[in-house]
């Protein structure tokens, strides 16, 4: 499927023609589940949209662990009334990716891949969205940029070396090697288990005294069993202080220790690009952690720009999941549709007879 095929909806703007260019109703920044759900909900209300992604369609999900299973059952992931048929209550990443591609095709969504949005100029009803390729006119903008692009760095020496990754995908090439997984949540637990199954010597290092309550019980149970049996080495209340080419230095309750090490997965979370929000004119709360939004419409403090999906929670990324993104999409689309109706009513001649 050629997803860069939505030329019929694209209204590129070049210099002085800007004010006369026809407009797409809505530009959506980000082709994740939230961006797709918004486009579908807008389409169901008769509004056109154009989605941009700086990477592929479903860029974040494409980079999730290859063998992962979603925690959410199929109905929770479905959008636009299309069924996600899966034999499993926890569908795999490939199934979910295929499903969302089908949704995009079914609703003939206009998606521009590998085209990053870097600036939103103008005002409500007359925005110009500038991308790496061109500029586009639209009436409204929805920012659905997620949170997976920026890892939360530990800020320790050696973290930027090529033996460190903040993303785990699969254990290939690591069998028999000494690998450290840093983190205490589901991602770290799942990676440690999968690496261990693949014959990797895993040490899991967590700064907390125990795994977080958010860890799914089936992950925790298996992890604890393998830690008890000595298959996985675990250090709690411990922090990696330095990453060197063949070792790491860890501060543990028993003192500082050096471990032989070939590779590090620092799975310490991700955060949204708050700079993109502020550059787009979206205000943040006093702590700079949460975007300022109208709770009913999800319209931001900059009129005409809405937020949907995980980015709406700012740095509180754990508050929102794909089901929330779907609810956001319905809310944003219906608010834009109502605004559309109001503006038509205001501008149309009123019959007085
Ligand atoms: C391992 C893992 C497992 C998970 N399991 C579940 C689960 O079982 N159930 C669940 O509900 N949630 C789960 N989540 C969370 C879920 O993935 C997120 O809630 C969901 O991806 C959020 O969707 P989104 O559309 O808001 O953001 P994303 O999916 O992150 O999409 C944002 C998109 O915006 C694009 N983008 C960013 N900046 C720009 C820009 N400037 N210009 C153009 N494009 C841009 C990105 O490339 C990306 O494609 C999981 C997360 C992880 C990491």
C-alpha cells in the first residue's frame, strides 16, 4: 500500500499564494494509534485530514520488541468499528501493526510518511504547517506525537556508547553474552525474561527495592521464579554509575561493585517532546510537566490546536494508553465537527421567512 498517496487532500502552500490556498480540514501530527483514530473519527464526521509522521506509519509500535504481546485485549485496540481478529487475548505486535495498516487502508487515510512537522504557524482556521518537505494549509491541527522518541537518560558516563540501547527489540546476537537490563517495569521484566530464554547471561538492575506495582503479575511471577532459581541475576536498590567497554560499575546496598558486561539495555522510560509542544505555542503547567488543555475538548491553550494520545498527559505518560487515545479521538473529532458546524452557521445567510 502506498501510504504517501494522499495527494488529493494535500494543499501545499508556497509563499504569497498562502492565503488563497485551499485548505485541508485538519493536519494530524503523528501516525500512531491516536493519530489514526483521530483521522478515522474525523472521516466518520465528514472531515478530511492529512497525517504526517516523521517515520513510518505506526513508527513507535514498529520499534517495540519484536515478539511482544500487548496487554490490552483486541477490543481495546480496535478503532473505527473494524474488528481485530486474534486467537489470543493478548495480540502480538505484528498482528496489531497489520490491523492498524488495514484500518488506514479501509478508511483511505491520507498519510505522509518520513515527513516531520517542525513548525505550526498562523492561527485558528488559518494554520500553515511546515514540514521537512513543504508547507500545508489547514483549519485545525491535532498533535498526536506520543512519547516513544525520547528515552529518559540516566546521565551516567558511557551511556552514549554503542554498547548501550534504550530500546529492546530481540535477543539476536547476544546469546552467551553478559547483558545488563536496567529498569523495574514491564519493559525491563519482559526483556530480561526473553534474553534469559535465548541463553543470555542477564543481570537485572533496579533502583527500587522491589518491582513496581504496575508490573503485570504474569511477568513478575516468572521473573521472580527465575531470580530465585539463579537463572537471572537481580540487583535491587542498586544503580549503575559508570558504563565501560567491558564492565559496568554498580552501586549496591553492599557497596560498589564492578560487573563484567558486554551490552546494556537501559529501559528507564520515555518522554514526549515537550519542546515541540512549546514551540507550537501550547502552554504547560507551572511545573512544565503537563500541557494546558481544555479537559472537555482537548483543545490546547493555543486555539485550534488539539492534543490526542499519550502526549496529552505530558510527562505523566503512564496515565494514558491506547483506549484513552481512542476516547481522545472521538472527543477531538466531535469538537472540531461542532466548531465546523458553528462556523458554517455563522457564515451562511439566514432565511427569515
Ligand atoms: C513495550 C510497550 C508495550 C505497550 N503495550 C501497551 C498495551 O498493551 N496497551 C496499550 O494501550 N498501550 C500499550 N503501550 C503504550 C502505547 O504504545 C501507547 O499508549 C501508544 O503508542 C500511544 O499512541 P500515540 O499515538 O499517542 O503515540 P505513538 O504511538 O508514540 O505515536 C506517535 C507518532 O508521532 C510521530 N511523531 C513524533 N513527532 C513527530 C513530528 N514532529 N512530526 C511527525 N511525526 C511525529 C512518531 O514517529 C510516532 O509514530 C505499550 C508501550 C510500550 C513501549
